[in-house]
C-alpha cells in the first residue's frame, strides 16, 4: 500500500479545486502529463497515479463538479474576452471614428459616440436601424459612426462597395437617408440593388461605378474587416460604446442606458 500522508490531509475543498482543474481531461477518459513536468515532479509514478485515482473517484461520486468546472471555464473565457475587447477598443479608438473609413451621422461634435458595425444583409441590423434612428432623433448630442462590415457573403461585399463609394457623393443627412433606404430593401441586398438606391438618392451612377472599383474603396472595407477582427467581432450588429462592445439588436432602451452611463462615468457600465 502506498503511503501518501499528504493525501490524507487533503480536505474535500482541495479535492474539489483539483477536480475542477482536471475534470475536462478526466471526462475525456485521459490525463496526460508533459515529460518535463513529470521529470521535475517530486511525486513518484505510483503517487501521481494515486492522486489521479483519488480525483477520479471524487468526480465519480460528485459528477456535478464537472458541470461546475465547465461553467467556470465559460465564465473565465467570457471575462477574458471582454477584457481583451476593452483593451482593443482603447487601442483602436482613433480608427473607430476615422471619417475616411466611416460615415458619421447625428452630431459630429457629440459628447457621446456610438459606433455601429453593420451588414446590409443582416436581419438584426435592419431591426436595430429603427433604434439608431430614434436615438439620433431624440438625442441631439449623440454622434453615430456607421462602419460597413460585410461578413455575410459576396452580396454584402458588393453592397458595401457601393455604399463606401457613395460616401464620395452623399454626405450627412443625405447619406443617412440612402443608408436607411438600402437597409430597408426587401430580400437579398447586392450591388445591383445598392446602385438602384444610390441612383434614387441622387448619386452619379457612372462616377459611382468607377469609385466602386477604386483601390481606396477596397482599402476602406478591408480596414474595417481587419478592425472588426481585431476587436473580436463575430456578428452584426456590434455597437461600441465607451470601452464596451454590445452585440446584437438589444433595443433602443438598452442602448440609451449605455449612452447615459458613458455620459455619467465615461464607461458603458458604471461601477458602484
């Protein structure tokens, strides 16, 4: 029988913490140890096996620990992702509001800025459009930055090429009207449909077609996609408020709460 006095002194809380750390490996039915770590361990092979057996037995008798471990892993991943996004938002603050790669509506000198990454074929973006329009109408101090983030296929890229090229001809309220009409287009939005909406908005179509093929237009879209990747954006719409990323069509009320928080404490979520 192996003498393991240190194991006899372990209380259940210790075993619980150990079980949380190793549960994913044990559930898979395997536990590996790096050779370097094994060589540097003070435990003998028999002692290490005894520890693993004891943890396995603890988990078998308390299977809820596996679920708790998975929940804890998910929580830590969520916290880490949020922290990484906050750091990225801070680092990319200038790029987020760059007028060369964005459309600015509302009050250009607003005291609060909300940045929206959107796709013209995103159903949730269409739903969120009404929220953004209402916020712009009701809040004269709000600055809204719209960024084309075409992640839903070639049609979306074509539509964004038209929209970005249209920035050379349509500005301010006129562009926002074009944007709203394009977002309200029924069915799949592609380049052809975007050109129709741009023509109705008063754009010179021949000039627009040339601008669509310009390297500058391609660069704007590529820059925004790269920025979205840097921020960890995996879907649309995605709103940047303060140092926080807000995913989805969360509604006007929820966005307003974040806007008010930024005015109050400089962050989308005030502590204390």
